[in-house]
């Protein structure tokens, strides 16, 4: 089983996000970069499939040089090799552009199964994995909390609003991982040592035969014009009262008479 | 030349979901700004009868793809059919709901049509011919204004945010034949968790519990939610402790919600939780620690042990009900 994990390096969710002077990007100094949390589940699930069925796990990412660190983390967890598409022309591209880069790289990377996090917690785009599957003409199953690969197919449990669907897809297929699918392992010290020697290839758009005007900022069909911070909520009222009952009664009054939502 | 606004209206089991009305209402607004007509699309099996309902929210026309092959949602079949309809109608703008199904449907459709998509939008406007969308990023810590290009310009709108507006007209309903194309996925089974539990992303009132709950017994919150007609959520710590299922988690690594009323009980207010519920219309915080960051975001705060206040609140609301 040849498994490819699509991985993104993102700011840690504890990071206080600040907007850069260009107003279209965030300040990157003081940001702690980590592997996208949903991708940790993807790496773990890929490793479990490999451990059960044999095969190879390749980590594929688009990003700047610093993304090497996230790939190394996945290698330390047990993945076999990494590929980083590092090209300044991909900056400012949109999700579809990124998907085109990944899809092109995947055409040169053997794969029966592609695994990705359900979304990256920076752009919250939910878009790249589905677009990659569409571009490769393979089926996709999103938000998977359980899967089983057998006889050229994958059977996935996918979460939807208020329930679960059991979906079967023909391989090659792509699925995205939702929290709850597994408990990602930590990289062991020997794993970290070994990861340093595992192959990590770097490629640019030229190597992939891609035109920057197609996939970079120039080709972006969804462009960030401005970023802003959501308006601060004005500090509210502390509801007073002698007893918990009195406080509850006052809150109910405020919700009815002031907020008028009950 | 591309013209008109097309809205895919999601239905489940022969009934439109609320997001369908939200999307059609928003579609009407965009169509009016552009001076264009609005067409709704309904896909499913045995759903022809519900199609005229979209006229109530402003659809001039409704295309109905009523076919046994569409009985169950699969991303590839639905994406193929939506792409065919778009190629046929050539709309300027395509709107979908960013429900769990709508997210992968819109992403797949945009990739097939090689056009721009703004995902999970909280507002839309039109500037000349361009569709401009506002969408939260970083779990709501940042709002991005994005311009969508290509034909059609696609936006998937976040559930529970856009207003449902009635704009009654007699929609012209047209049945279309569909070809699901190459489909490599199959639905084997559908499991409904608890029929009564509304999904957090669609709930109008959410009562959430955090570490302060001290254990997996959320019955106090469930009682309060029940009397309010709301649903129960949880913070990441409560989910990580195994007290609540993952589907209840609100926050940057869980669900991003925007109910009318969010009642946070025993939740301190970690930055990643605040990001996930900061767009709620009203926030109530109940916490015994007066220094808890949640109070900075709350419209109303009660500094008190939640185990004392929550039952009192439930009793108060019960009294109102009578």
C-alpha cells in the first residue's frame, strides 16, 4: 500500500494572530509553527494502515523552507520519506492553486491512498483535499472517524450533522481525518534520530513542469483583499444577586428585556 | 455570457435544511444587486413536491433533479450533476451551503470547473461584477475579505449566519434529467446519532460545558438546553477528558458555531475556544473564577459555581414556559 499524506505547517492554535502591514497576511515573527493538528491524525492513520498491511508512507507538503520541520516530525513519527514543494511563486496562491501543485506532484508519486487532515486550521479552507481528489479523478471521503482498507476498497465512517455515514470508495481514493479517528503517537527519540536520515526531496514548480501564472498569486481565483480582526466584543455585565437564584433570575430578565432573545 | 445566480438548496429526507433557506435568501439578495434572476437547484429522490417552497424565499425558478440515483448524497455523484447544471445554465454566481456535505461538494465542483471558491462565508457583497466574500480564518481569529474570480464565482455560506428572508414569488419548477456520471463511492449505511440532538453548527442556543463540569455528567446542562430548545456543546478539555463526544467540541479544532445565545458553563475561555464561538450573538459565562478570560467575551457573566446557578436558571426558564 503506497500512502501519501498531504501535510501543512500552520501557526499553533495558541498563537495570537496579528495582521501584517500589507493587511493581506499575518505577522510571522513570534509564530510557533506546528504540523496542522488534523494532519497529525492523517499521519497516524497512514502509519497504522502501513503497519497492518505493509507499504510506504510519503509526506507531501507545499510550503517554505520552515515546513521541513513539520515533515521531519511526521518522519520521526514513522513516515518513510518526505517531499516539499518549496517555490516562492506558490505564495499568495489559493486553495485550488495549491491543489494543482499537489495533484501534479502526486502524478509523479505512486499512491493507492491519499490521507489529509479535514482542514488546515490557518485558512480553514476545507478545500485542498477535495480539489486534489477532483483533479486526480479519484473518489474522496471527508471527515472520517474510522476506516478499513480491504480488497481494493476503503470503507469509511464519515461524520455529518447529527450522524454518521458509512461510505465505500474504490482505491485509489482520498480521505480526510477528523478528530476522534485515532490518538496520534509522539515521535520517540530513536524516531527523531532516524528521521534525520530519511529522504526528504525538495522540488519547485519548474521540476513539476508547472507554470507559476497558473498556480501562484497570478492564477489565484480566490484572492485575499484585506484581513481584519473581528470587532472586539465590548466587555459585558456581571450579573449580581445575593443568591445563585437571584443571579439566575436577573440573567433571565436581562436576556428577555435587554437582549430580547428569549 | 454568464448570467443569473444559481443556488444549490440542500435537503435531507425530503425536507429542506435551514441552510437551504439561508442560501436561497442570500442568493436573492445577490441576484437583486446584480439585477439577475435566481434559480434554485434541488437534488434527491422523491423530492419534487418540496421544490416550490424555494419560491417563498425568492427563487424565480427551481430545477429539480429527482432521481433514485441521487437518493443518498455522495460527493462524486452530486458534484457531477451540479457541474452539468452549471455548464448548462452558465450562471455568474453559484451559492451552496457550507454544511459538512456542502463543503466537499463545493470544493469538488470548483476544482472540476476550475473556478474560484470562497469557503464558509459569513457575508457576501457585490462590487461591480465581482463577488466579495468575508470569511473567518484561523478559527475566527481573523476575518478575510476575499474576491472571487472565474465563472461561476462560487461561495459556500456558513450555516446559521445569513438571515432567512421571505420574498414570495411563484417559482417556475422545472424537472431536469440527471446523469450521475462516473461514481466511485457508495453509501453503505446511514446512522443517525440521536434524532433529537441538533447539530451545533445549526443550533440557535448552545449550552456548553468545560473543565469546570468536573466529570462526564452533563445532565444539568442537558436539562437547561432542553428547556431552551437548544443543544449541548463542550470545550476541548471536556472532550479530551472523554466526558463528551468529539462532535460536541466547540473551538478552533472543533466546530465553529454562531448561535443566538451561547451559555458557557465552567469554561475558562482558552483562545482556541473563544475563536470558535466568538461570533455568537449573545454570550453568557458562568464560572466561579472571576478572572476567567471568558468574562471578557461575555455579554453577561455570573461569577458563581455553575452547579448552583444552572439548576436555578433551568427552574426560571421552566417557570416562563408555563
